[in-house]
C-alpha cells in the first residue's frame, strides 16, 4: 500500500462514506473497504484507471473533476471527501476545496509542497523551475498547474474559514521526520491535511 | 457466411420456445390469455443456478444475440461481439439467456401470431405492451428455466431500460444491472422521431390498419421509418467518415434518384430491414420506448424509483451518442447515487454514435470484461 494512503486510512473512521476525487486505480478505496468497511465511490477521468477500479470491484464514476461536483452530489452526503496528489492539477483548486467541504463533512487532501528546501534551492541557485522526485515533470508538460507551498495552502484555508483538523508533512517516501514536524514548509515534501468547516 | 465457425463463437445455436398457459395482465388493462416467448441460450447453467445473465434486446433486435443458425448465415447474432467464449459475456463462465420481447416478430407472441381466442392473427389488435410488461413476462421465463436470481440483467438502449425496470420491479431477482446507452425516459425529441417513424408506417397505403399479412406489406413506410431511425443511431462524425459527400456515380445528375452514397446506404438499410422486420412490431416497440418512465410512479423522482433496488449497477454511455447522450446516463447514475446505491459509470470515447453499443470499441469491451470478471470474483 502506498504510504500516504496508509496515513489517510488511519485517519478514517470505520463504516463511513468516502468519496475519492481522482481515485486512480482505486487502491485507497479498496483498502478502506477491506480495513475500514467503508462505502466508497471514486471519481476518475482516465480510461485505464476506470477499468482497474471496476476489475477490483471499486465503484467508480468517470468524470472530469474540473467540471466540479455540481448537482451530482448532495450536500454532506459523504463523511470524507479525499483527494490525493490531485489538487495542484485542478483548474480552480480553491473552488474544488469548497465543493469538497460541501459534499463531505470532512476533506482530506495531499499535495507536493513547493516550499520544500530543494525546490527553493533550485530556484535560488540554478534559476530553473524545480524538478524533484516529488515533482518529476518539466514545466511545459507537467499536469501540476497550481502548485503551492504549505504556507500558501494554510492562508487559503484561513481565508475560506476552513479548519485544519489534522496535518502531517512527510518526505517523498511518506516518512515522517522530526525536521518535517518542526519546519513543515521547509522540510516537508508532501503535505497531508484533514479539514473541516468553521 | 462463416466458412468455419470462429473459435470465440458460441457456434450453431437454435431458438427455443416457452409457452405459458396462464393469462398475463398488461399495463394497458388488457390481458393476454396465454403467450409464448422465443429465446436462445448460450453456455451452461451451473449447479446452483447462479451464473445466468439475461440479455434484453433493443428496438429492432430479437432473441438471436450470438452464434449462427446455420452455416448459410451471412452474419452472427446481433451482440456476437460481446457474447461467446472469452468475450465479456463469457459463455465458458456464464449461462446467457436472450428472449424475444412480447410484441416481437421472431417467434414470441406478437402481431404476427394467432390470437387463441379468435384463431386469427393479432395484427393491429395486439395490445400495446410496456417495458414493465416485458419484464413481467421475462420473470415468468426465468422461473420456467429455474433461475430465481440473475447474476446480471444486461441491455443496451431499450434493453438497458428493461434492465433498469428489472432492478426496480424485482429487486431480489438480480445481482447486477448493466445499463448501456440508455435513458431514464425519452425526451420530446426522441418521441418526435418515433412519431415520424410511426406516421411513415401508418400512412403507407399498404398498411391497411395493420392488417396486411395476407397481402402486400407496408414496405415503403417501414423502410422510411428505419431510414429515419438509422440516422439517429449514427453520429454526424461517423456519417462524414463513412460517406462524406461522396457521389455514387462520381457526378451530379440533377435529378432525384440516388446520387450521394449516404442515400444509397440508407435505402439499402431500409430495404434489408423490411425483409426481416414487421411494421406492427416496429409500432409497438417505439410505443414501449415512449411510455418508459419508471420515475412517473414516484412523482417524477428517479432516485425514489431506485430506492428499493438491491442490484449493483454499471452505467455506460458513448461520447457521440445523440439519441441517448452521456447526460442521460449521468441522470441515471446521479439518481442511483442519490438513492445510496452502488454504481459505476463510464463514458466511452467512440465515434459511432448510439450504434457504438454494438461495436467492438476496445475500451467498451474492457469495461464490460472487467465488470463481468468482478462478478465472477464476487468482489
């Protein structure tokens, strides 16, 4: 199991309803069903991932998240709305966050932290857009069009009156460390948040 | 005609008939004193009778869904691409049943069969049947075959509507429902097309109020109806790709005979349809489509209609289908989610329009195959 998914699994209460935005091949939902007995639905756009989800019995809806959740999902119809490593690829991450907290009682998001020292160093010393293990693509072909730092993200949450319920920052291998705990925006490669309203 | 039967074919098959002596009450208020359903089966029913798939056919098809009736057949059954050994509806694993709907013209009780009360052909006296009536009759067929619970009920277009009705009317009699290129009800535009098709038939001088079996049939009318229908089955893209503005003789003739290839194609489709289909059946099938609206009994709330279903659902649509476009399948999916039901949904990229549900589109076959594998795995 992917280590970030393991962290998320441990945050999710048994028997809850989970909506996974950009669920990929359905790995998280599959584990959550097995270990937490959740009822889950994944949203995904990629054809191959759709087939993989269906094959492992994970319910999946093929839609483009940039179209929003609109009238497909009722308010507070899920306990958790999860989005792993997808926020930064959305056209309007801020609006999607609102949608997540409309449809879900809580939201769980993960994203690569642009504030990590290696990103800063590449900009400062080499003067080029960072290419790291967490962000391997070049600037022109990356899907990540809205990268942010942990600080940026928390400012957005504050402006939107979104409450931080839990935060973990980890390295690329999703290992927690003392340095990442003490200096998350500098030392954390990937940020994982559990959020609520008000 | 096949010189030899392909390895992934169900091979030579035959239509069987199941007759029911008991009267069948219909939605229109009339009843059939008894009736017969023509059907075909492929594969073997397992010991605990848990591997049966019901295939529901669409507007102009019948019980011959796969394989060949003889070595002289030009083509296999209408859904041969999906039914057979190793195919998505794998006959090495599943027992596949496909009946001809009531009102059909291929051996089930319909306008071209005799009314036992008068000894004459039903013709235009055959009652208007609904999707719900079909499902009721299919349930009796299931019982006759010893199947209390389908592993899945599957259909495309009007067939998908039957699968939906199954899930609503007999929630405990199916594990899965596969709704392909379907809609929760027809739009005004859909009904309008059906009405033009019906008017083409009934205004044919040979229609004679539907009593034409012992004289010349309403060939022109049925042909026109099929030509019109066919346009709605194809996409603009598919027609452009297939025919463009290509001329049959390479030049304009400044007349009203066939000039463009697309005209020739449509006429050919119309003519071959007339030789295999009955005009009264066409009228009945289009009416069943028009009337289908499972939400109507629930104040128009489709989610409420789905509330009692217990099946898991797969909903599939095709990008260029403008007869039942993806938005209609999304309506079904949304209502199912709202009702808290388990559902997966995909939009298949295909250029063939509504007809894509019969085509070997790789992603489509992968999705169906993945779903049926998962049924077998009991996931």
